[in-house]
């Protein structure tokens, strides 16, 4: 069974603490949905990693369900905008990656249940 890539350790942010800021970023990511799948991008496993530097600059490494995804331009922009709005984030950038390729096994258990994959 394929596993979701490990999350990188975030650098400590002096203003909010990295764990607290990362939690707020994850909460923001859970408000972004792939229009073809009624589950947020975090739970379906599209987010591969979140890097936070000590100044609050955030890089989200994510993928899409397929390279030909119709929201390949708009979804990363939406992610950047939502992350940028999180208090404590000084800047946000999305790095779109294709390795490893996304597959349904990367979804959380909750997403699989919601989509009837069991």
C-alpha cells in the first residue's frame, strides 16, 4: 500500500510556534476542495509537505490527481491565497510536484470512508 510522504519538520516560528502555525495552515488547506472530488485536498492526500521557515514563509508541496487536471492553474493559486491569509504566515508558495504520482491509496481513512472506498 502506498503511503503519504512524510511531512517535513517545520522550523520553529518565534511568533506562533511551528506546530501551532502548521495546524492553522492545515486547517486552511482543509477548506480547499478538488472540484471533482467532494473531499478537501488535505484528506485526499494531495498535500505532500508543508515547510515553514522562521520568518513565517510557507512552501506547500502538493500534487494533483492527474497532470491533465482542469484546475492545474487555479487550485495552486487558491491554496496560496488561503495559506497567505493564515495569521503568522508572511508569504506562501505552492510547489506542484508529480513524484510520487497521486493515487487513491494516499487518501486518509476518513476520505476513503466518505467516498465509499471500503
